[in-house]
C-alpha cells in the first residue's frame, strides 16, 4: 500500500531538506484513492512540523498526468454493491480528501505542485491551494464532473468563484479544458516551466540559501521559479480563455440557467473551444448543471471551510442518487458514452436541487465541523 505514494527528502547546501511526495499510480493517471489521500495527508502533517524541511514538492509519476482525479470507478463499485445513506466509504473518501485539500490551502511552508500533463478533478483540488502552482506547455486542466453526473468539488465552489467574467461557472457547466496559458488567467497556476525542467527545479531548490527566516522562504521559491520560467521563451500555448473571455461572460451572464442553456445549445459557435464546450454541456448531466448553478449562487460569500462542508453534503447526496453511478458507468466502466440521466433540465424543479443540499448530519456532527 505504501508504494502508491513515494516520499523522499533531498539535502540542501545549507543543511536543510527539500521534501518530495510523488503520487505513484501511473497506469491510472495517478487517480486518488483513499489510501493515497491518507498517506499524503499524514506525511504533509509530519513535514509541516519538521523544522528541517524548508519546502515540499508534490508531483505525479510518469509524463502523462499529475493527477486525473479521484478513483471514481472504485467508489462507484462500492456504491452499487452496498447501497447506504450516507454511504460510509463515500463519507470517508470525501471527508479525508477535503481535509487534505484544506491542509494544502493552509500549509505553513512553501508547497510546490508540479502540475505536468493531465490535472483534473481531485488533482486540481490538490494543486489549487498550493503556494506555488507550476504548469508546463503540455498541461491540460479540467473539472469535467458534469460528464459523470457529479459537480466541481474539492474546493471548486470556492476557487471557481475567484475567476474573471463568470469563467468558473462556464467551466462547471461545460467541463471545458484549460491549457497552461489559460490556467494563468483563471488563477489556477502561478508559473509555467518547460516540461523537462523538473530536474532543474530540484537542483535550484537544493542549491538555494534558505537561511533561518521561514517567512522569507515563499518569496525565495517564487524567485527561483521566475528564473526558471524566464528560460521558457515563447513556448506558452495560445490561450482559449483570453480569446473567448468576453464571449464566456456574455454566455453566462443571462440571469438564469434556462437562458444560459438555450444560448449554449442553440448558438453555432465558430470557435472550436466554445463549440466543444457547448457539446459537453448538451451531453452532460442536467442535475449536475442545475446544482452547479445553485452552488455558485450559494457560495459567493462562503469561506473555504464553509464551502468544503457544503461540498461534503453535496457529494454524499450525489452518491445516493442515480446519476453519478450512471455517469461513471457510461464514461469509465462500459464506456458506451450513453448515460441515461434521471431528469432533463426542463423537468428539474427547485425542490430537487435543494434536496442535494440537505445535510444528513446535525451541525455539530458534521465530519468537517473542525475546519475553521
């Protein structure tokens, strides 16, 4: 079990150490399992308390992905085999995943995520809160939960709010992919380095003079990353977001979901990125769209802790309904890409949406009650 996340520590020239955690499930694109979450959360806790560790690097094994999301196939198997409410495995998985995400957001040392290749769903949950988020020209980021009957969780209700021009809502409704340039604009990345620059990053971290002032170390890491970034030249890909930001704003700023849905499904988009996004929406789960719309309305003024508590309620409720298992079946199990959604958008009323927000716990019993 302990091989699913690899841990290492490298000495620096001035007597400190750089910690490295590697998600080690290359065949599954480093999809997160509960074992991986537990190992990573435990070790991050240890490293945060270790005065000798000056910075942490989190990466994925292989060239294809940092992390393609949570292991939803395994989750679906448990939901189908033993229906419960709230399902104990779903409660454990999402509680511990969101606790890990929260720890990363609040980490007291520089935490560098090397977001090379695919970064989706739960992988973005790990990256979004890191102090230094690195992408490469081949990075592909997405929150494609609408395609499997879920919604953008792992803090998505918090960080999607912090994007310009209703871009977060657009991503939630369409699952549209982002490249490295897009990620900078969407506030999901801080630096773009060459795809083969990881060894140079480790070398620079080891050679740095870290000193004794912990408060100065985040700026030191930023300076090192900026220096490496300057070597990239003109390799940054063209941004789909930059080209279409005004169009996205106009599409999403129509007042209600029905009007947005009409615009997405009835417009003949010339831009291929917008056209593909509209197709994703049309084939996506209508309940996911309706709940995502409601999430972004409800979470406008929430703290991160409040958003994660809301998301845990939503996640166990999605697990108790049919669309999520059906979406995973269609996309990842049978792979027929023909999900049978429980409702069409015109059949969804407010009571159905509101039911997804009804907590199975009293306030004091909420598994994430301790988050502040």
